């Protein structure tokens, strides 16, 4: 995985897409410059998830934007997605790597310093998702918010070499502090999925990430 693929990572949530199709939201966000997509589908059935995954993969493949599937290694495998994102209660990282092989992108959510430390023993882990940086109505069953200081502590633990994306409550106005704390980029749900114009929202968020990194 190219590390700059983490700059603006769209994570989907159909319940926040204001009645619009996820496919349309993702298409618009691609036009706005997103660098990676995670399909995070908690409510649709498996067959619908696979259908959506195939359609989205068809959209993304020509653009080179990696498609990551949340939780479901089986779905990542059948649709040939570029990768899988797992949380601390999903399949373990070593098992996911065994199943998907060395080529797959595998990312892991990290919520605290002990989990960050454990990542140091995970050979080939592609990135960590520091979660949540700010508390967010999008996902309320989370650990306590890390804040920029907690994010900086995770960066010190995993070292400069580990790609790290920040998630949770990220919007245009807090991107500067998140990048300054050591994130390579930001993962967002509502800032794009619920935006009146997902393409414009993506463009503005990406501009802010690039400004923060320059
Ligand atoms: N994991 C930690 S916070 C979160 C996830 C999936 C939701 C982030 O959503 P938003 O709307 O970008 O705050
Ligand atoms: Mg999960």
C-alpha cells in the first residue's frame, strides 16, 4: 500500500447517506479526490454487501483507489478487494494475514497504548486506524476519545515507520491538529457521507490534509 493512500480515507455508512445510494456517494467522493475506500456495512445482508462490493470495485479499479472491506474477510476474498480492515474484536491480525496472504492490505483499529504496542509484533501490518480521535455520534460504542495528545502518544509507540490514519469526529476544522499529532491522513464517515455535496466535501477535506502536510 502506498502510504499516501491514507490521506483521505472514506468509510461508508448507509444510515448516514441521507437516502442517497452509497454507490453515488462513493462516485462523487472519487471525483473529489478520496484516496481509499472502506465499505463498512453493518446492516445489509451478505449478498447485498457482495453486490455493492463488486460494483464499487468496478468503479475504483480503473482509478487505482484501493477498496478495503470492513470485518468480512470472506467478502474481501470473493470480490478480490485490495484489503480488509479489522477491529480488536474481529478476526485476529495473524489469522487475517494467513487467510488473505501477503499481498492484501490489512489495517487494524487501535484504541489504546497497549494495542499500539501489540502492533509492533504484527509483521506486515499495513496501517493502523487510531480510533476514535474525537467522540462522534457516528459510532458510540467506542473507547474513550484519544484526542490529539493520545494520537501523538500512539505515534511515539508505533514509531515513524507505521502508517497511521486517524478516525472519529474528523472534519475540516480539526485536520490540522490531527496531522500535526502524527497521522498520515484522516478517515471520515459523516464528513463525506452526510455532506450536501460529497464531491465538494472530499475536495475541501483533501485540500486541508495537503495543506497540513505541506
Ligand atoms: N471507528 C471509530 S470512530 C468511527 C469508526 C468507524 C466513526 C467515524 O465517523 P465520523 O462520522 O467520521 O465521526
Ligand atoms: Mg469491526
